[in-house]
DNA sequence: TAAATTTATCAAAGCGCTTTGGATATTGTC
DNA sequence: GACAATATCCAAAGCGCTTTGATAAATTTA
């Protein structure tokens, strides 16, 4: 039996009779024959691989824990379509070089861009490389067309802040992610818009930017509590920071909700799921795993049809009422 | 100029003169020429890829957050050696099928096995596949030879429990990872040995097993606190669970340290680093990122020399004194 | 029944590299 | 200056598949 027939039988082409296909399949199963990935990829000209380049800040050496869940969402889709997932952690300054190299070597058929900045260079660069990609998040200052999946950050944080104001809070802090990253900027914008619409003016010190770690949540919360007029409510960008904030409140013997209200963005991380009937935290919730799934779908569609017009998918975070928000205590 | 010369110049073979090598390198740089990955892999017979198959429990659908840091450690080493990292999240029951397929298709040159169980089937199976691998953790009930990198779990938890006993605690709970997973079993053994050596007998109810999430830490802590004779100290397997335990204590208006002592295992996760001069938690600490690095090194060595005898690397967790442990309060 | 289609199979080319086994040019030795 | 040794380069084979174009067999049509 010829190679051709075997190949066609295994790959489901119609030019082979059902009878011979069965024979081939049985023989393949019997000898545990699977076409060699490398040869197959060379012959087809496809790598059947999606690249996820996660930038690791040299300074902090930390890996954003939301990747685990994002990738869990994406990975399932890739597997369904026969794609592999290539994960590469690169020092952030090298990131574009890495894309260029992946493209030149054609190691991957597409990439997902994580954590875009407000003025993200990679988008234009990737467009010029002609490598299909999807951005998880958006980049405010670009005119490029590109695929993206994002949460409505501005609106979510506007609503969160608005809720606190409606409860009677007028001194509200924001403990945000690092400055310049697009989602953080949009969240600040939403927060500021709510303040402005309610004629509240607050000093810059009420907004902090840092990597979203527990220690930073703690540290920044202490800084806010040390202000001459400490906030009665805090909005934050991550449930991990929220835990740090909680620790700061404990240390000052302040009670979450009663003394200081907190609203957090909640990515619905699998190991931090706020599952109680009344959630612990009032939160703007949007599943990052779902975002992973959607990004994967969009990327696979783009790879299948490269002439496809770029698409943006905007997810709306739910505002979930928990027990961490109450009217401010009278002083 | 011939293909041969170019290939040799680019790959640093000595059969080419420095002069021509320069010419080739310049020309390559000028045209951004990089050898095609797929062709290269077919020609060399190596995939230059390491597979990490992370099993995702169907029931819980959760991704162990320590992977992010483990992989961060490993990834840097792979990159140095020119290897890619293939990440695949597979439903746990399919895991061996996945290895078999990777081997048959020779998609990867080696794999890392995560979260082995006490009686881990995959080890014998991988040995029979002749695919180089390293286990992150160990498997107690196997006679197979294999590469592994593990923390001294038994000893760490023995020491942690011993410390609590020395402080005067006699009723000590253990909030552990899921039953049957090797590290959890060893930790329970260490805990039980310390109790036994000090002639302390406790009912089975003082040990709980579950996925290491914040909600589970909370839930299991409440269960312990609801026992007729609630523990005055708790040992736990994860800093994420420790946060859940803390929440349970808050709810019962118990103070961490003063009312209930807690020792946690601390993987030194980058977003949960306990950096204070006096750490918040007394902990058995061992960097999972370092484990990732060591695993990668070991795997790369094994790939380079497959006849190499399997090696085990045992890391000793430090016992870090923090402020979450104090002598028990008098009742 | 012969010619025209359709179906089932195959031989060979090609994917873009690395590597083997020369061939040629250069240098060194007596 | 003749020969050996070495340095430099190259043509061609091969990696294990998919795919193209052709052929043979089976079926249909006239």
C-alpha cells in the first residue's frame, strides 16, 4: 500500500475507499503509528502552534497569575483544533524581537499578545510581520486594526466607583496595576469619571500603581490609610491585591466593609473563586478563562482566514454585590 | 555560495572560514534570514521542545497556580538552550494517552510530569516509552528509576508540627492538598510523625484534604473550628489556603497567632511573596521557581545524554519564623 | 461491446533545512 | 618543485511526511 493512500486514509480525504481506510486505520492502531509531527509540519507548511509570549518584568521577575487561567481557557480550544501551545516567558524589552524571530523562523501560526500598554508598539509591528494575532486587552493610542478581547474596564470601574459614591463615600482610593498598562489606564479613567460626575475632587495620592501582588496591595493600602484624610472606600484591580488590602485593614484594626469598603476587580481565578452566597467582595467580575477561550477562537478563525477583518470583542464585567461595601461610618 | 556553507556558518561549525562566516552572518542579518524551524527540526530529528502536561481535574476545572512560577523558572533555562516549551492542559484521565501521543509523533524531546500521585502510573509508562522526563515531586509507591525534583515534604511538615508542639500546642489541625497526591501524603506523614513522637493522639477529623483554593482553606478551617475540641494551631499546604484560613478566623473573631497559630507551606510565589522583615506567616518555604529551574536543568541533561542514570534532587524547605505562631492561649 | 466517466491507487516531487562524502584550493614539508 | 596535509567549500542525499499528476481498475453510458 502506498504512502499516498495511507496519508489520505489517515487524514480523511475522500479519494480513498471506506474499505481501505478501515484497513489503514487498523494497521495504524495496531502499530501505534502516528504521523511524525515534524515531517508533517514541514510538508504542510503549518506549525500548528500558537505562541503565547508572556513578558516578565526584569525588575519584578513576576508572572501574572491570571495567565494560568487565561491559558487554561485558550488551551482547550487549541487542543480541539489540533493546535499546540507554545509558551515563552521573555524579558519585556525583548518581546518584539521574540515575535520577529517566531515569524521569521515561522515557529508559530499565530500569537496572543498579553498585557498591552496604552501605546503598544507590538501591534503595529505584528501587523507588519503579517503574523495573525489577538491582543488580550486593547491599546488606547493606536490607529492599527487588530483583533482583541477585552473587558469594559472603564465602565466597570466607573460603575464600581459610582456605587461607592451612592453609598455615601466621598473619599475613595484606587489601588491599580502598573501605570501605562492599558487596562490600568482605563480603570483609572472610569474611576476619575465617576468622581468628576459627582463633583468629587481628590489628590493624586489616592491613586496608586504597582504590580498586582499581595504585598503591594498591603503596602499601598497602608499608604492610603496614612493620608491625612484616609479613604473610606478603596477600589482595586485584583483580588490578590484585595487580600493585601484586607491585611492592611486588619493591622489597623479596621473592619472590611464596616470601616473601609472595598470593591475589587475579580478575574474569577479558579483558586480564588468567591463562591459564597453573599460574596466576600463586592466585585466587577469577568472570567479571564472565558477571555482565553474567546481569544483562542478569534485567533483560530483569523488563521483559517487571514483576509478576515480584525474584530474586537468587548466583555462587560458584572458588578457583583458582596459584603465588602457598606455606607461610610460616621466619623 | 552553497547551502552547506551557509548552514555551517550559521550553526558555528569550524569547517568554514571566519571571513565567509562574517559574510554569511551579515547577509542573514540584512535579509532577516532565520532558518525555518520546521525544516530544521525535520532535518535534525529533534523537536527542540519540552512538553509540560498539566492535568486539569475535570471536577474542579482548576489550574494549580504554582505552575505559573514553576514554568517561569523552567522557561528561562529552556530559552537558554534553544528549547521551546509546549504547554498542554489535559483532563487528568487522558494524561497518559497524551504522553503516548507526544512520543509517537515525537512532538517533544522530553516532558515534565506535574503533581504525581502516590502510586503514579505515568512513571512506568514514560519509562517504557523511552521519552526523557523529570517528575516535579516524587511517587512513593514505585520501584521505577526516574528523575525527580522534590521538596522534603515529610521533614518540613514534621518540623512545622514539632515547632507548634514545642510552643505548647497539642491540638493541631492539618489542612492539606487532595488525598493521594504524593506531596500531600508525605506532608501528612510528617505531621503524624511529630504527633506520634510527642504522644499526641488526634481524631482523623483534624486532617482535611481538598484542592488548594482560598475557599477550601476557609471551609476546612471552619470545619476544624467547629470540632468539639477545636485546634489551637493549623498547618496548611499552601499560602492560598492560608488566606482562606485567615478569613475563617476573622469570621470567628479569632486572631491569627494569638488565638490560632498557623504554619503554611510557602512556594514563594511571585505575587504572594511574604517579604516583611517579620513574615506574616511562619512557613516552610521552598521556591517553586527554583524547582522549575532545577527540573529544566535535569531534563536538558538527560536529553543530552539519554544513557544518564536517573537522578533525584531533594530540596529542603526552610522553616521561616513569622508572626502567625505563638504559644496557645490559656482556655 | 466500445467509449467515456468515475473511482481507487500509486510514483515521484517537494517542503527547507542538515549532513555526508567528495572536490578544490591553500599551505607546509623535504 | 613534488608531494602530503590541511583548510575551505560544495553537490547531493535524506529527514518523513503531503500533494500533485498519472495510471489502472471499476463503473456507467451510448
